[in-house]
C-alpha cells in the first residue's frame, strides 16, 4: 500500500512525529475505504446506479450507429450514437449498464442522453447485431 498525502501550507517545517502521525492517519483512512469497497459497503449515489442494459447494438446499421436498452422494468428504449458523448458509443458492449434521459419518439421511447455507468470487461464482436440473453426471471418478450 502506498500512502498519498499532498503537502499543504506549513508542512515544510512540521516536526517529524507530526508528519509520521499524519501519514499513518492517511493510511488508516485509505485502508478503511478499501475494506468498505471489498465488503460491498461503498455508498452508491443515484447517478451511479444502473437503470438498464444495452441489449442490441448496430455499429454499421442502415440508419447509422444505434442500439437498444432494456430497462430494469423490461421496457426497450432506442438510442442513437449521438445520444452519447463523443467516442463513447465505441465503448459500449452488450450488457453495458447505462442511465438515460428519455422522451417519446416517432416510433416509441428513445434515449436522448445516455451515460455509461457499468462497463463489462468483455469486448464485443464486430457482428452487425449482438443479442443479450435475458437474465433469469425476465420475460423474453420483445427481445
């Protein structure tokens, strides 16, 4: 473990016992954060929670690059490459956890702004369409 503590104003002339105590305090705080993260007790903010998952991607589609999200409630939402910040579409994979702002489009619900919240480690293939098997207990309707 490496203790990181940036020097503040007045730190240049502090006594050695004070510097050592502060270094140990910083290490203790870092260890507590690590233990909490390992135990799954890290506080999750609403903006970090997954609201749905990418279930289909069309990287070279007839209408450009787009895909579909399945919400936790089972609804499908269309999104276009332009719904994400620059170059973020290329980071998407099947199963990527996302949040989005939604509006009613001509053909149903569509995401206007998509944010990546949880990126799985696996790379996706270059096929035109990728389909994610629904988790156990989800209805396969509309997939």
